[in-house]
C-alpha cells in the first residue's frame, strides 16, 4: 500500500513538473513575441548623486521631445529600429547639448544595441525579462541608477489615451500579457528564473 502511494505521488509530481514546463514554455514564446515588438530607451546617469540623477531626467526630457514624432513615422518595430539608427547622431547631440547647458562636461555615448533587461513595470505595463533592442544613452561614468521606458510602441508619452493608442500596436495576446498586472509579474519572474538557470548550465558546459 505504501509503495503504491509512493508511486502515485511520484506520478502526480511528474505531471505537475510537465504542466509547469509546458506553461513556462508557452509563456516564454509569448514573451519573446513581446520582446521582438519593443524598442526601449535606457538612460544611465553618471552617478547616484542628486545632481546627476536630476541631470539624467533633463536628458530624458530632451530625448523624448526630440523623438516625439516617431509614433507617426514608425509603424513597425523594424522601422522604429531603423529610425533609431538613422537619428542616433541627433539624439547624441541633443543629450550632449543638454548636459553642457546644465553646466557639466560629462561625455555622452548614445548607441543602438541589444541588451538584457530584468522584469520591469512601467505604469500599467509590465515587460518580461530578456534581450531587447534599445537606444542606450550613457552619461559620464554611467554608474548611476538608470531610467527606462518604451520608445516603440511609444509608451513614454504621458497621456493615457496616447498609451492606449500605443498598445494597440500589440496583438490581443501580447496586450493581455503585458497588462495582466501582478499575476503576470509572478509568471514573468518564473520565466526569468528559468532563463537564468539555463544560462548557468550553458556557462558550465
């Protein structure tokens, strides 16, 4: 009887593992489709001092103003990324001018890159961890806290109506995922944990 119970418990445990694995894999696929449809903006402050953090926000405001028309120009993530590459010198100049106008001589480096983000929440949108295309702006030593948002779809805009228009660029499945609230934050953390675990195994090989 005890042996039968033990076998039954093992079978249940195995079924739960399979269900969890399938759920994570399915969620991972949807998460990947979100990542491939997003271009992020990432700004790194020189340091965590109050002055450097305030400067970071000044640079943010200038860059957002300079890229305000992207929503009307870019209809796809590919177009947004091509636009970012084309207008990178402009964004670099805007950031440099802002830093200089505030009385600092920090160097500024703007680049379009593929970089890793942890699970992040922006207003009502939560984005899963993973590799994203991004416009990255590093100020000075770039050792301070960062600020980020989404340039495509343009979620950096302030008005709720504009954010609703921006998220309309995602499929219903993607919108349900990123706007699912706390219950999806937990699921994203599970996917993030699975990714990190697999990454550790790959490095050990």
